[in-house]
C-alpha cells in the first residue's frame, strides 16, 4: 500500500514530552458510544489512570453510565443548556464540570465553530496534549477541537459510518478499529493512512469457571439481548422454544430489550403457549451499569443467543463469553468473537430448524456445551483482555502525542 511521506509519525525534538507521565488526555464521547463500551467503561477509565498523568472525559450526553466513571480522579466534563446572553464559561460540581451551552442553539448550528470555541476554552485550563474520540460519532468534533487546540487526536471506530469518517492527515495520530473487519475496510478506504490504522478490540476480564450448566439441578436458562423488533429474529427464537417444548425440552428464556414490536412478540409468546418460559426484561445495560454487575447477571445464564447479525460492537456478547456462557449466534464474518464450532455454534439467520438443532445439541450434550464455553473464555484471554486493550491504547497515545500537528 502506498503511503504519503508527509503522513509519517515524526518524533518530537524532546521524545520524553510524549511519555505517559506527561500525557494529558481528553476522551470524547456521547450517550451512544458510552453504551457500546458498556460495563467496560469503568475498567477502561481506571486502567488509563495508571498510564496517563491527567485524564478527562468530555461527554455530549447525559448517560447514567457517567455515574460509574470514577470522578475524581477522572475529570468529567459535560454540556448543559442554560444561558441566553453573557454566558459563563462553565460551572463545577463535586463530580463534574459543566460547559454551559445556549438554550437556543440556532447560531451554533449555523456557525458550528462557536460551539468548538466554547468547548475548547473549557478544556484549555487542563492543558490537554491529546484527544481520543471513543467512537466514529465524535470524529468531526475531535477533528475540529484538534485544530482549535493545536493538538493531535486518536479515533476509535466501532462501526463503519463513512459519512462520519472525515480524518485530518495532519492531526489524526491513530485510528483504532474495533474489529478486524473494520480494520480491513478502513485501510481500503484510506490507504494513505494505513500505517496509522490499528486493530484494537474492546477488552474485559475472564472468570475462573464457566457458568454454563454450573448450577446442578436448575432449569437451563437462555438469554437473548436484542431490540424488540420482528426483523431481529425473535419470532424464530420463540417458535424454536415452542418446538423444544414439544420435544420435552423446556428451558427458561430471558429476552432483554425494548422496541416497537414488544406487544406483537408478547402476543406470539401467548399463542405459542410458552408464557411460563419466556420472560421479557429491560435491556441489560439499563439494569446493570458496571462490569461486575453484568457478570453477576450472566453467571446465572447457561446459553447466550444472538438472533441476528450485529455490525456494531455488542458488549453483552463479550461479557457472556467472558463468564462462560455457551453461545449460539447467527453466522457473522464481521465478529471476531465468533469462531464456528470453537467459541460458538453458528446458525443461518431466520432458520428455525437450525436454531432448534443448535439448542438441542447444547441442552442434551452438556459436556460439549461446557467445552464450547471454556474455548470461548480461552479465546478472550488471548485476544480480548482489558489489560491488553489499555496497554496498547497507552502505547498508541505515546506515539500519537508525538505527531507534529499542522494547521
């Protein structure tokens, strides 16, 4: 791949200025990106505190996940609406700093640089020397703030959204793709930046023993985390449960999610006669916010079911594998967690009979199900540990901060 010479990372005159001890990093996020990091968010922020001298998190939303960020020592910076004229720059509470935004932001829509200037002025007192956008949704914000503050930035990408991927070759120090599929796609789209595009998946930690069928004498529990929509494969899952019941296999099923078709799905459950087996609960990320709470819930589960292809990063699947759930997933080449017959059983999308066969195989051959869960845990230990993610991220920060930015 050809690479332009002016895109090469250049060391600064004093290399130690890019060292971890002097890194002052601002993470950029919104509610959506925080949800996709999910239970790993707290572990990520705590891990980075050991790698950088000063860490701030600027969030454009108001997600409850912010309550699980350890602040202090992480500096939380959010936006809040309020002023009409002569605005103060910011106000502070015990946990966070709020940057005041206009109550009516027409001018900022017409002149977006006004907002960038306001945010940059709030960040200046902390003297950041690197920005890190936690998803592609913050790519434009990172690019503009980087130019305003004259510092480089790092961009994490969790999904391929070309309309949002607008890189600055002079200030973007690294692009961290969340999957190998994304890495290949972005390198093909931006060959000039190929040397800065790295594969860096989100990581977690792994429990000592698999949860799959670890509770002797208990009814098997299936778990599905999915939006409550008809085209996500949930009707097929409910029909499969009906067929299993006819074959004297009657596991309990938890469906965690919300969506417009909840009433239709509940009616289908009644029509299939499995109301005593199927239980609808809110999305897991709404019930539990931190890593340990996620794992505590999934330790009560034997089989995790993914009913439709997922292009965006899914923290629930990672956590299910980390605690040792046996996994059934719709075949997807875009998910590095899924290795057919090694870390998960894969089935075609919307194929009821294939799903029934996968359930029967796991429910009737428990030693095989436990081996599948153990192999998934081993896969995560090798490739998806939080400690690996954080150390590689800190290494990237050091090199990215050494980039000589241009206006």
